C-alpha cells in the first residue's frame, strides 16, 4: 500500500508538469495581455512594466523561467494586484475557501448519506419520495438563486445571520455560504446513496445475512452500507477538490475573501501568474483527492488492495 | 416415527407487479420430519424457490406470503421479525444457488462465520472463532485456521459453497433448506458437495429440504419428493416409488426429458473439415510499469483436433479447463500458435480481411441466451445481421424472407420475428441464436454450452433440433459442455480437457464407460454414479 501511494506521488509530478505546460501556452494564445487596458497605457510605461515582469522575452524563455521559479516554490507576483504575490493571495484566501468548502462537503456527505439510506430502506414510501423531492430541488435550484433567497429571508427579514462578509471567520458568517455550497452536493450524495444502497440491499449476500437471522443493524450497516459506500467515495474525491478551491458565485454573493473568484477574474484580466497559480492549486487538490479516493477504496473493498 | 419439524399448509405467494398480481405459489402443503431429506423438484418458474423463501421470510419486498408455515408449532408466516430471527439462522438455515455472490465480498470468511455464531449463541470472539474453525474443518476446508483470514474472492466456487454450508450449520439447526446449492458448480465439485451434505445431514440428524431441477440429485439424496409445477404440487411420494411409477403426466415428462440416443460417427470417407495441430493459446497476466515481467499462462497447450464433415466432437471439462478457449482459437477468434486448416486451407495466419469470407462457414452458438442477443434489435434483425456482411446484395425483402425460413428451420413461428429478445423464453432465444448461425449455411458450428442454461425439457428439444439440423445440412459440430449426459447424446467423439491439455479422447462409449485417465474416471464417477439407479 505504501509503495502504491509513493508510486502515485511520483506519477503526480509528470501530470502536474503536463498541466502547467498546457495551461501556460493556452493562456498565451488568448489575445491581449495584463497591461492592455481600455484607455491605453503610455507605451514607455507599458514597455517598462513588461521588462520588469520579463514579458518582453521570448515565450520559451518565459516558460523556462516560470518553471524554474515554480520549482523553487515561487508563483510570481500578481500583475493586477501588484501589492501581492500569488503565493500571498493564496495564503490569505485558500484557508477561507477550504473552511467553507470542507464544512459543506462533510455536511453534504453526512446528511445526504443518511437521507439516501433512509430513502433506500423505505423505497417507494413517503420518506423515499420526500428525499427524492428534496434531492431534485437541491440539484435543480442554482446557487445564485439559493444564496440571495437565504440573504433575503434569514439575513434581511429574520436578521438571524449577516448578509455577507467574512467577519474574521465568525461562525455566524459561515452559515449562509456553507449551506449554499452544501445543498447541491447533498442532493447528489443523497441520490447516489439511495441508488447504491438499494442495489446493495438486493445483493445475494444480504439475502444470506437475512437467512442467518442477523439483526437489522448488522445487515444494514455492516453488510449493505459498506459496499454501497464505493460510488459515494468516487464522487466525493472530485467534488472535494472543487469545493475546497472555492466558488466564485458563493464567494461573490456573500463577499467572502476566498480564492474562488481569482480564476475567473485573473483569466479575464490576463493575470498570467495568478491563473497559473490557480491551475496548479486546483491540480494539486485534484490529484491529492483522487489519491485519497483510491486509498479509501482499498480500505473499504479488499478486492481493490493494490500491489 | 420421527416428529414433524416443518409443516406447510395452504402456502400462497403473491407478487404485485406492474402487470398486476402474479401468484407464484398457489396453496402448497408439505411437511419435513426430523432427519429426513425432502426434495422439491420443478423447472424454473414452478415456485419451488419462492415457497421456501416465503417460509423463511425472505421474499422480495413486492411479495406477500399467506398460509401456515409451522416450525414445531410456531407459524413463521407473519411472525414479528425479532421472533423470526430467533428461529432463522438458529433453527432453520438456508443456502443458495449462487456460491460466488452469496458471501459478503468485503469481509473475511472468518468474520462472516463468527458473526451468526456470536449473534445467536451469545459467544465471545474467542469461542466463536474456535467454533468457526471447527466448522471449516467439518466441511473439509484445508488449513482452516489460515483460511479464516481469506476473503471470498480468494476461494473457488466449491470452497465458497462449503463456507456457506459451514455458516448455515454453525448453530446446529434442525432444518437446512438448500436451494439448488450445486447447480452453479462443476460436476466433480457438485458430487463432493452433495456427498458432504448427505454425510453431514446423517451425522447431525437434521432435516433437509433440497430444491433442485436435477432428477439425478433427487434420486441420489432424497427420501421423499414433491414435484411442483405452476405454483402447485402435482405429485408427491417416496423417491424410489415415484421414480418407478410416476402417476402425473408432468412427472413422467420430467423423467423422460433425460437426453437419450447416440450419434453414429460419420463414414470413414467423410473429408476433414477443420484441423488444428498443436494449438496453443497463452495469456499474459500482470506486467507493466514497475511491476516486473508478466506471468504467461497457457490456457490451451498444444491441442490437436480433427473435425470431419458431419461429425460432432464433444469437448468436456470443468470451467477453466480451456475448452471454450480452444474453440475460439480454432475459429480464429483468439490469437493462437499452431496450425489450423479449414476446408483444406491453412487459416492460422490469415488476417482479418482474408478471414471475413470464411466467417460465414465457421459459426458459433453461445451459452447465455440472455446475454448473447442484442436487446435493441428484433429477433429477425438479429438472425439476418450476418447476411448484411456476407450477402450485402440481397434486398431487405429477401432478407426478411430468409429470416422467416430460418425461423421455420429452428421451429419458431416466423410471425415472431419482429419481436425483441426479452419477449422470448430461454429456449426460444437459444433457437434464435441457432437460426442466426445456420442462416449463413455454415460448415462448422461451435456450440459452446448451448443447453446449459435451459431446463431439462427444453434442453431435450434443443438437442433434437441440433441433431435434425446436422443431418439435414451435413454440419460439423464442436460441442462444448460440462453436462456429460448431453454430450453422450450428441457426440460421436469425445475429448476430455483439463488445465489446457487433452487428457483423454475416443468414442463416447470408450471414454465414458472405460475411462483410462484418473481425472476422466473421477469426472465420470461424479456424473454417472447418479444415473445408475442409485
């Protein structure tokens, strides 16, 4: 197992390299640059700026320079937020996004998982229909509708929560964004869980457990649930990577200083270094969570033990 | 007189389906005495399994049981689950047909064995563990202590069924219900499991209900028999008496469904049509990035076959013996080494393009009548699909006519050709698969377990159909089967395969009545000890 994890870490390096390379050149194919503004910058100033940031050099030299700096942990300065380096921006924003996304994920897995199990156990009964209805609503109502509705009712009318802001991470400020992030995930988890639990409950070894007179707890939790967890784990990996790297919609609506908005804003402003930084961070999280998924798979299912 | 431990009175099972209520069991009564083995015989759909599932409270959620299933005076039907669970798994246990999937794949067999022991006998882990090891020894699992840590996927089908039996018997039940426990196993394994069950039943003095479609097993193991059809018991009686003097026509039909007859070998002048010399198929396992060199496994090892026109060669052997692989290699569906000659031509090195015109003459019919027909095509389209490749010039109308004719040849109503596979029964589907092969006027047909998934009566009809088609079209068959009774009725030459090599071959009478190789002897003993009126 350790050998397998090590091997996966080694293969992550070329993967990251390919991602960085493709993103770097794709970014440069897009027309414009970080200092092309509507008003038009004084050409002398623009040239100076480009010299400072090495943008006047040939592209391959810039690429090699970027790689070299990246190897030393230097993501470079942000072009549009010149007071900060990319690393500083992530150091400030990432913990915020991770807290919100992580909480939303854990809650979605717990609540969604329980709802899915209940629905499977009461298939085609009222409880099942209620869960299906909730799940459908959760996955069809977009975040940009849920978030303002939350603000309208719970913040402006009932005044239970602030409308927005981070408030230095006060619990009360996190409720809205976490709920909004959680709901669509919860819907997917509940539906997945219901389906895989129903399938699991129908399998032959559950029939064996029943024939042996085991208790409902043993049958449902020990035998049915464990096998039913696999699809949830597969879904959870990529979902986790997406959640902890922030959401532009939720962070914008609730004025949260996370990293979710960087990707879109930086891409629009041709803030090359910030885009690259975001790509690298998302890639690392994706690789990491996929590895965690594979390890969890092996823990749950002995047939998937590696090497 | 032994006391009655289970008595069913007027048992009914009804399933509510989208098409309305379906009565699977319609008022069945039966009883089992202590230490007695009772067989319930019937074909698929007769309700024999559902009857016992209802007794055990194991019906699917859309099933409803009614009637009385009395275990020593307690009616199990409608009993609250908590009370039911003090009886099932403790006093009455059940084992099933699917040894591959009936154990939880995620826990070691030790865990699974200990669970019901600890649950019912309220034992601690240590005591349960020694009881579990004792049970594994009882069912002859070698190295029982070490095997406790094995996962089901690390064991063969026969071993898994032994573990299932150990689980079922661990709490000293009064009654064991066995639902086709050997059907999915190879003949030799089947014989071992039956022997084990019969021995344990005598030793432990429990009653046993044995659900099966196989009359040989009934003859061998049961004291009394109930014959079921369409959810009702049509006949019951002592085994010997029932077999000697069946009263109900259905029972007689079941008994007569045993395949009979012999095939005469083709005349000595019949030309050789398909010749394989030293055919070898190897598979590579593993290998790749950081994993070292792959292991080479020879699924077929230097086998030579010579099939003449009008001949049927029966290839027998257990699963994994390489019989299907050999047939696929001969048809050039798998890469192989060695020489293959078809109709006087060396085809071993022909490429895909060169093989294509020959394909119509080399056809195959597979075992699974459910998986081998595309569910999205009509039966007529399935049957004529080969014509699109091999006779692209004929018109749609002519193709349809050919389909109708092929349907007649396999004795299906041509009007059915616009239906989809799911609308046909297993036997009808197998006829469609046969029609798909013979519509191309082949010379050689590989029949890969074509009757294994079918009930005996249907099996008999398919065998007769295959025989008729053979004599009408002078076909050559390579007939693969693990069912020796069927092979004996179909083939004029038999090859016995084990671990990729041919261990013995010859005429059916020689191989089956005077086997030379120890493995063949074991195989024949397992299969025919039953038919010797035992």
